[in-house]
C-alpha cells in the first residue's frame, strides 16, 4: 500500500474532473478513475482491447479489472480473459464513509456525517458469489482495496426525509485505509476467523466473523466450493467445516 501515491492520484483525478466538468458535476466513475490511476499511471496501458472486450489495465503482471458495481456484469469478460492471462479483479470497498446529501431543488449540500458502519472483507462476499465458478481458476486473483470516501447522495428517496431509497450521485475517495490480496486458495483463509475451532458450523462462523447468517452461509458456500474449507460431517441440519489448506 502506497498512501502518498494514492493521495496524489486522488488530488489529480478529482481536480481534473472538477476543472473539466465543473464543481458539483463529478461523474459516478470518480472512484473507478482514482483506483485505475493508482494501480497504473501510464494511460497507454489503460483501456486495452483484448478479444471481445476492453481491459481496464494491461501490464507485464497481467490484466487488471476494476469493478465498483455488481459482479454479474463481469462474468463474460472475466471468462474470456482468464483463458489468456492472469486476471486481478480489483474491488474497492468503503473503509470509513462520510455521507453528504444533495438537495436537487436548491443544489445545496449538507455537512458530511460519518457513517457508523466501517468496511470489512465480508462486504465482498455477496459479489464474489456471483463469480464463484471462476474464483478457483488458476489465473484468477482478487485485490480488495479499502478506501475512505465521501459519498454524495441525492435527496430523492421515498421516505419523508427523502433518504431511504435515494440514489447515489458520486463517491469521492479521500484516503486509502488498507488492502487485502488473494492469489492462492489458502489466501482465502483470511475469510476464516483465527479463533474458530478446528471444526465449526455456520453458527460458529457467524458469531466469530460478526456477520449475519445469510452472509455466513454464502461465505462458507464459496470457501467450500473453491476448496479452502471442506465438510466433514453434520451437526443437526448444519454442516461441520474444517480448514482444507
């Protein structure tokens, strides 16, 4: 992790967008642009046509695909790229998030308020499930970057205060908070809390990881599918898992 480099890229990209499109009209792609330039500054290595698709970045280390939305849209591109190169899926996740609300009628923006929720690797689980069959491909890599952001949202929701059901306007990166890399199957043990016993169920996993049961079951499904964990029995209706690597 190179914090100084990240902050320099943030300043360059955000200032460029403000100068070229006007203050208050940053595009939804701001987060994507910052991460792309953080990974590779040389624009000749960005947006490279490979086969039927354009890759975000192509270097001597392979293809890098930065994805900030649903992984459903990534499957076809990823399937094709994995057959010809190492592919690192870069997934930015919010670390600390500040919320700012935009009044569509006046254009006024509220003071920022810190969200009580802080990002963790389990926030990636439901998106990873969408590409589960591809994760154990020998050319697949995953790189999660935690980024502190200011999230601008429109006051256009259905609730009385217009916040529930609102649309997101933009996410502006302000700092880098951490990173996690997954290159081998054993790296996915980072999703398995150290304090778990040798054998554990989804209930044990849920408690140790401090996540809800749906996320716990989805995570265990993925980890079992790729071979990081194996099932060794049952306890009532629950599978018993142990580490397999």
